[in-house]
């Protein structure tokens, strides 16, 4: 029995009405969904930290989520894991005609026959996806329809911007985005003196949206960039905590100047 078959068998046992695990039996799609999101974020976190051992573990945790949802669906006669896998297999073949021109896995191609640039792949993918939705009777009447509100805010902002950019609503130079970023900073600074909290929140949102736009123009992932910044902050703050402990100084007795000096020390150690 393969590892995947074992995993499917384990989930079936866990959900057995007579001999299964009480906690697993209490779950449904809505209660498991938050864990699915959490595991996806932990995969991204392992990547950001460059921890490949942890990435392997977290990918397993994420796979468990897929198996869990598929098992619950199977119990309700909706679909099973095999259908989930078959569905993505069909989709990948269908959306990569430059690799599978005959629409199936059989056959091989030489490199020249599938020569295509990345941007062409993306354009083809979008066109095929649009055609699939049309076949299903799914018609989005507006350009930004279909971008789920359940995404992390930074990721959704990037997708909204990218979609709008495809029809020409975009800057051509990242320096123009930086100019807009400075404008947004000035606007939020103005609200500090005479604005309400609601106005400040709105301007802060505009600022964050503009930062995502800059990341996109630099071909960077804003979500991943922020994850890495979080990791760096945690690492440097831990240095401050450790050094203060070595000095026998509690945080309550440490001045901001002391902590800033230790922050600079941590930063310098990283560049050595």
C-alpha cells in the first residue's frame, strides 16, 4: 500500500461512525476550512524561512486537509479523493496545450515543438479558463468579478491590480508607483492632524494598496515579502531580548535607546 493509500485509509478510519475519533467525527467543511487556510500559510512560512525539512512536513499537513475534505464529501455522496485528483489532472492537461497538444498524457514532444514564453502561457491559461467558464454558463459581467474575497488582503490586492492591468489600467514604470506612494504618505500624514479614525483607516488602506502595486511592478510577491519581514523582525527582537537577559535588564527597565542600539547590533551581525 502506497503512502497516499495509507493516508486515505487512515482518514476513513478516523471518520468511521462506530470506531473513529470523536473529534474528527464532529467536524464538517466549515470547521475544517480554517485549518486548511492555516496549513497553507504555514507552507508559505516554511518557504519564506528557507526551511525545507519543515516545508516537507507542512506540505503533508496541507495534503491531510485535502484528504479530510474529500472524505467528508465522499460520505455525503458528493465526490471523493479520486475525483479531486482526476479533476486537477484534466485541468492541467487542458490548460497546457503546448505540453499536451493531443489532450492526453501519452506521447512525447521535443523542446522546439513546445517553445513558448511564460507570458504566452499565462495568456493561454486565462483564455482557456474563460472558455471553460463560458461552457459552464458562468459569465462574469465585470472584469474584476471572480476574484474571491476570501484571499489574504495583500494577495487579493495584487490579483485585482493585475486583472485591471491586463486591460491597460496600470502604470508602465515602478517610479510612477513610488511617486504615488509618496502622495499616499502625504495624505495619511495630513489626516493625522485633522482627520477621523475612519479617514485615517481609508488612507492607510490606499497606502497599503499602493505598496502592493509597487511590489507587483518589481515582480515581487508582497505577501511573501511581508512574511520575510515578519521573520526578520522576530529574529532581531529575539536578539534584543537575549542581550537584555544577559545584562540582567528587564524590558521594563530598558530604555528605547538601549533597545534600538541592540536592534542595530542584531542588524550588523546579519551583514557580517
